[in-house]
C-alpha cells in the first residue's frame, strides 16, 4: 500500500476515480483486509462517501471498468445499494456516465460498462428517489444501451429464463441441417 498516510477509504475512492486496479488490489490484499473475503465484502459494502456513494458508485461514475471488474469479483459485494442523495444504484451512475460520452463511444465503452453491471446482477428495474429506472435516465438517442437495459429487464422479469440468441446464428444454413446428405 501507500506510505503517504492515506486511509483505506481514501485509497478505495482514489482507485475507483482513477481506474487503478493495482492500488485496489494492494488495498484488498494487505492488512487490515488481507484478502479475507468477509472483511473485503464488509469494507466494500459499508465504505461510503458523505453522500452514501460506495466504491461501485464511484467507479461507475468515472467509467472505471477494470476497477468495477475487480470489485464485482469480490464475494459478498452488494451491488444494488442506493446512495443517499439521489437514491441511485451503481447502474444509475453508469448510465449517467454513458450519457456524458460522445455517441460514437456508446457502442464500445458505454455498452461494456453497463453490461458488466447487468451481467453481475444489477437490477435494471431499481428506481431512485425520483422513481426513475436507469433506462429513464438514458439519452433517448442511445439505442445501444437502451437495448442492453431492456434485455436485462426482460431477463429479470422472466427470472433468468430468457434465451438470448447470438447474432452469429444468422450465418447458419436454412433447412433441417442433416449431416447425412
């Protein structure tokens, strides 16, 4: 870790703002957390800024994909905690970040950020204090993220029983597919 006297909380938030996985991994692996799953989960779930934003919220707000990946890999991390001010979940924060991107960045960076949260189980139906879902905050021109959030909502409503077909299947030949011809 650092010898500059920064607290674990400060180190967490700095790693989230700067997408610094090395700093985050050092923090989680050294005392007082020492890679103990229950200590790490408790630290990540209870450490918030003055507005109630967790490391997940801050990483999503800054588009810190790699740090999100490390945090989401930790056992026991609560992913749908609302922050105090707006009641946003980290998925709301990610959508707000995506809205600030240029439209040509929606497909790559924006989609990856939202998808990692949705794939981890963030609830796209969660509403903030203004009763808005993440999709309600989305720039209406952004069909890429809209489709990701709609698919995630359908999967939540179906209890995960939705079959998602890949676009790669479009290249299959038509017909019965018998190989004995």
